[in-house]
């Protein structure tokens, strides 16, 4: 069984990744809401 310090470190890693994803998603959604992004430009960037 894993020790508590390892699990605590793993929890902090997962929490920070989750927070980063939430922030990035929020910024993208805000960009779409403000109209700074459009589907055509994002599709051309991905290609």
C-alpha cells in the first residue's frame, strides 16, 4: 500500500493539473463568448 506522503504528492499533482485545465477551458470559453475566436480560424490553425 502506498504511503501517505506519496498519495499527498499525487493528490497535489492531480489538483494542479485539474486547476490548469479548468483555467484554460475558462479562457477559451471566454474568448468564444467575447468573439475573439471563430470556428473557422481555429480550424485553419489546427490543420
